[in-house]
C-alpha cells in the first residue's frame, strides 16, 4: 500500500468497492503501464478515462499531460471517488472531472472541442453498451484502448460465421479495426473478479470509398437481422426489405445474420435507403 490518501481521507484501498457499480479496481501498475503505452496519448490529445477508480491507470495518464496543456478528463459515477479526483484537480493536477454515468453521457457533446482518445477499465455490466454508443459518434473517437471481459473482447473481434459474432461485432467493425492486445488475470484487480479480462484497441478505419447508409438505418437493419438471428434474412428483414432488394445487395435470401459481414449489412442498408426513396 502506497499510503496515498484516497476518498474521505482514507488510505487508498481502504474504502469498500460498491457492487452496484461493478467496481473491480485495477491495482497492477505494470498492466496500467501497458495500457497507457498501447494508447500512446500525446499531450495535445483530449484523453477521456472512463472510471478512474483509485487511479492505477489515471496516474500514468496524468504523466502524459503538460502544465497549461490539455487536461485529462475522467468520468466517475462514484461520489466519493469523484470528490477525491476533484480535490486532486483543485490541488493543481491537470484534471477535468465529470461526475456522471458514462453509459448515459452525451458523447457527441463531449467531443465538441475535437476528437477524443478514450481509455478505461470498463465495468463489465455496461462495457458492451458503452462501446456500442461510441459507434454512433465514431467520427469523433480518435481511438480507444479499453479493458473488458474476455467474452466481450471476443465478440468485438469476431469474424462473420464465428460463434462469438454478434450485432456488437458488426456495429463496431463498421467503424473500427479491433485488436485484442492481451489478457489480464483476476489477480490484477481488487476485489478479484470471477472472469478473465482483455485489453482491446479500437482504431478508426479509413474513410470508405463508397457511400454509406445513414447510421440509424444501418443500425436498424443490423438490429432487425440479429433479433431473429436463427431466421433466414429474407424473413428476418421482411418488414424492411423485399426479397429483390436483398438479392440486389448481393446477399443470399437463405443466409442468416451471423453469416453476413459488415459490408453485407452496408449494402442491405443502402438498398433500404433506395427502397424508401423510391
């Protein structure tokens, strides 16, 4: 224990994690250093850490800031921890503290001043939801390095046809290159979770050469297909697309959602755009 004073004047590690917030605090400084290195933030970038907790990762991120430069933004829901980081900011640390639920943030507003570099040890119960929200503002996310449950990492990186391939896979891979960097055992956290974690890097893909469907329409097609993933797409997408439109998209009528790549879904969404405009 370092002896650094934490929330409510208690030594770091003394306060009990809150189960309702899904708190498993990272304490392994080597893992934290690897995450910061994978993120490679520059002093000019607007870095947002989701859930700083007790600061194992935060301290390394603060070391990348320069006096008078762009501060590190931390988003913390726990009132005691948010108060602690506000005290650090008041004492001169290059910090901006947002006390909020990251899964309910207006990320577009967060990026009003420029693209964001996002990092964090994401609570398991909201990780997939949060990452899915970033796809709606993908043009404003410069990159992200996050720690999630290994099963979520597998879904993020899964290829079409794989057992982990899902709606989340499609939505994320439409916008980002997904890299699974390394796994992290439960001993790196307090309290120890019952699962293995993985660190994942999301890097924006180059701008597409072909037109893309508006995000809400693309998302609607993907959602409809995966809501009835055991059905053939000709049936699952019947409320949206005619059989001829599905065929025009180059997709087999008897295909199922888990067989289709993000590019397949893009063509289906564009067909829906064309059909709606006819």
